[in-house]
C-alpha cells in the first residue's frame, strides 16, 4: 500500500495491517490487488479512515470471490478422483458484495464501487500456474509441508520422544510458512506427553474473522488412525460433525491419510483435514445465521 503526503511529495510503503501514520494526516491512499492478503480487513479499513484527512481519498482494487474458480474447481475434482481428498492451492479472495457494507461501517462516505470481469486465455493450466506463482497467489503452506520421516509402522499408545519432537518441528515450520505467505490461521499446543492437543483456528469470510477453539487427542492406534479434530462450540450446528464437535473427515481426508501412513502427522491433519472442512462449512453456517461474528454479537 502506498500513502502519498502531498505537501512534502514523500512516498512511504507500509504493510496494510501496520499503518503507522498520524491521525488525519494522509491525502491519498492507494491499494492495488493486496487487500485479499489482509487477515483482519475491518481493522485495516478502520486504520485507513483514521489516517485519512477529512477530504482524503482511498482508492483500491481487489480480486473478486469468483477469481480463478475454473482452476480451483478443476484441481478439487482431480484431487478427489486421484487422492480421495482436497487441499487449498490458491489463497482466498474477497466477496465484492460485502465491500460496500464494510467501507460504510468503517466510516467511508461517497462510495463508488465498480466491478469488471477480465477473461485471460492460457494455452494450458501450467502457463497460468507459472504466472500465479510469480504473483504470489498459490497457497504454499500445504505444498511446502514435509512428510514425517517416521518408522512408526505399528500403533503406539504415546508418541515417542523423537517423533514428538519431529511433530513439533514440522508444525512450527508449517506455521512459519503460513506467516511468510500472510496466511496464518491456527495455533496449537500440547500436553507434556504430546497426547492431547488444543488451540485456536480462525477463518476469514466476507472479510470478517471467525475464531474457534480446537482440541483433539492422539488415538491409541496412531499413526494408523488419524486424530479426530473437534471444534466444541460448533457441536450440533452442522450435520457434518459427530457428537462432541468432532468434524467429519470421512470423505475428503481419511482416505488420504490411509494412503500416506506413516508419513502424515498432526500438521497434515490440520492442513488437509481441518482447513478444507472449515473452508466449506463456515461460510454456509455464517450465511444461515448459525455462526455469528463475535464482535457484532458483543454490540447487541
């Protein structure tokens, strides 16, 4: 994002979530195809309106929610057929229909919002993916997550010290990769034995952040059996969930886990199990009014 101070003709570049400018200080702010990376867009917009002068201008271009839907659909169908599960390969985009309400809520006036559909042809999928890689659009978090170098071919009641250390290292590596891609979306920690895990995950829908508690135990038959991840506060709110808030991974993840034992670990369960589940379920639960934005609930 570029902020221009007209009196001094000075240009400064800052991250959208770290706008360290004085209040009522900027004449003109431009953001070009970067706001879809922001984790907390309402907070970002509040910062922008804060630093703009009373007659200041904010101009932005963002990718719409239907961007690259052909590529996403093709990849999902191919993975379901070949691997029995799906994983995100492209970062999420914003829904245009919600931008106006967010701008108004932040305090912007005299809004002008326009949409344009641009169709670009490519000879094959690979040329498109090369351009996306250059743009930084691919979701690298899952692709860069390594397999576990483990000899745990038989079920174990407790994770051995060496395997537990490796799980922790790989999780840290995965989280760091997400942070570098500005796509951080969960936090995890375990008990001393590494048998009980808990933390938080969050999902951005319609530019709002929805946060949930995570918990799961390491099964007695691990690694043959995948952990059953639970989101307790969603218990009973969707048919794709078992008692106790355990999410249903039978169709899209458990076959993938079975094919990769013992190379898959806890991080893969989060990235390839929980990630696609919340990407499908949370938007639907929000649209049905079952899950509400917590900040809105606090103001009621």
